């Protein structure tokens, strides 16, 4: 660890020790929120889903007049 991280950690611990217990719980909740927020996208990027060819083959159909213009009443 660098000295800046150690200094920041020491300063954070010193300030936490001055807080009442309910405020410490709020800080802990916020830290857990940040940890969850910034770790989830990385996990999703590491495990991309593999595409499966012909997975739903024959499940949909398209009418023959799909590209025909719509009537004015529509």
C-alpha cells in the first residue's frame, strides 16, 4: 500500500471512532452499496453469454404481406 492510502485509511478510522453507532452503521451501509455497485458490472463483462444458433428456430413466423403499405384507415 502506498503512504497516501495508509494516511487516508488512518484518517477514516479516526473519524469513524468519533461517530455514534447509528452513524457508523450508515457509513457501513454506504460502503457496502459502493462495493456492490462497482463490482457487479465487472462480473457481467467477464462472463458474456454465448449465443446459441437456431435456439428458437420455427418459433416465430412473418406474414407474406409484412412489407406491404398499411391502409389509410389504420
